[in-house]
């Protein structure tokens, strides 16, 4: 699902709210999630998911076509 599909679904669920207002609400929600992640905070939306940034060690990848190191 892309953002426009989410906005459309919300518009269908709440026909009395203008589409541009729903778009602003969705933009604000995503912006706040991104800002919290920049501050190294975990974001939890009950019933939807938990988002957090995890630092992992660097590793060598392999190209599956020719097994070359990437």
C-alpha cells in the first residue's frame, strides 16, 4: 500500500472530512515518526507495529548471479 492508497481508504471511511485535511494528517503522522527515529526513539503504534533504528556491523555481501563480493 502506498500513501495515496492509505489516504483514499481514509477518505472512504470518513467521507465528511476533506481529502486535503486527511493528506495533512497522514503527512504529520509520518513526519512525527521520522523525527522520533532521528532522535533515536522507538515508535510504537499499538496494533500496527514498532519502529526503531538498529545499528548493525558491516558485512560483505555476495552477488547471487556470479558470487562476487559486493
